[in-house]
C-alpha cells in the first residue's frame, strides 16, 4: 500500500512538473502560477513576452485592466504593464527590421534567462521590469 501511494505521489509530481515545463516553454507560466494562486515572479511575466505567439501577445495588448476604486492593485498593475509591453513589442516587430521571433530570440529570451539565474533583480517592481524589457527591445542589437 505504501509503495502504491508513493508511486502515485511521484506520478502526480511528475505530471505537475511536465505541466510547468510545458507552460514555461510555451510562454504561459504566469497563467499557470496565477491559476494556482501562486505569486508570479518578474521572470514569469517576461516569459509570456519571450515565448508568446503573436495572437497571445495581441490578447495581452488588447487587455484593458480597469483599476479598482481606491487605487491600483498589484495584480492590475502587472496586467497593465503586460498590456503596454505586449503592444510595444508588437509595434516594434511590425515597424522595424527585426521580426517578432528575432526580438524574442535575441533580446527577450536572454533577459528571461538572466532573470531566472538571478543576474537581474527587478524584484516585485513592475517599473523596474518595464525598464529592463524596454531596454532589451529598443536597445542596441546584441552581439
């Protein structure tokens, strides 16, 4: 009986890990974390930009989060930021020499990896993350 429970527990954990990996590689880790009521670190928001499809980014860009009466909650601030950054990324891809895939591959994925490794520490601050993303998207071409 104990072995069966342990195997079941291991299988459940393996399934959870597979779902998290799929979400990470698909640019949907922030959605998974939020759906589970877990906090979304800064890198998770960059993940959505770095791996999202044009359609997913357009959905983020079209979102118009309404601030709550009495102020903007942290969750609303992050959604407002994502709407702005997704719109900016799509505009940049549509107007510049680099395609969306080029921008994601050469600029946003390296930023995401730096955040995951702890090389950049914007913490929970949406403003700091906005600066990092805008610098990555609009800065000089990486070598």
